[in-house]
């Protein structure tokens, strides 16, 4: 008998249930705080096969974002608290506000709504570490502060699937509800 060692589930629904259960376990078993958020990000990274993940807050001056909690292979020793600024970040934030749901970007394909100079700024420094692909989803709690969830791929380029986007949006909706309950 050959035991299957794949982490990925064959069916999307199995994957969805496994991730949502993993997140719920963290929510029930871990007190509110950065440690819980980091465990949630680790579960998301593992499911998506992403290299890094982060929760970000927009800066109060509207010019950039701040890494609140991170997980995965960030090159910086202390990525949490780091501010990411630049025209690429600002354009990404504006697009995130204008387009509800998950945004998926790959370094090799610039969308027409992204000015070339902002695109270069985003990938050549604004994302903090080397990045080839990004999935960004806006957390929209009703009472808690707005946040962003990022999944980043450093090791290779990646096309995020429609299932990846759907699952990221569902996770963002759950986390938004959790943020509202905590506030």
C-alpha cells in the first residue's frame, strides 16, 4: 500500500474545510493577540503553499502600510511593525479599496491599471523582500480598523487560481468577523 504524502487536497471543498477548521482551532485555542494572528497566517501559508503572509494596516497619513503580523520566510529579522511606502504600495492600496475581493498580481504581468513606474516601485523594493507573486485581500470589518491580508510567493512566479481567490476572500470575511467581535 502506498501512502499519499501530498499536503494539497484533491478537491477544493476538502481544502476549504481543512483550512477553515485549522483557523477555527487557532481562534478557539489561542488567546487574542499577535501570537494567534501569526498562527492563523502560518495555517494560511501552509494551505496556499505561500512563502510569506502578513496582516497590514494602512498608515494614518494614507501613504503606505505597516506590517502588523507576519509569518513565513521574511528576510528581515523583525518584519512586524515595518512600514512599506512608495508609489507602488499607494497604487496597490487604492486598487484594493476600489476593487472588493482578492487582487492577484505576478511580477511578470503588469495590469493596465497599474502605471509602469508604480509597478516597478512595487516589485523592486516596496514589498520589502524579493517577491514574484502577491495575493492581496482587503479585510473589511464593520467596527474594527481596516486591514489587508497578503500572501506572497518569493521562490517562483505563480498564477493564483480562482479557488485561491475565493478561499482568501472567505478567510478574510471570517477574520473580519473575528476582528469585530474583539473590538
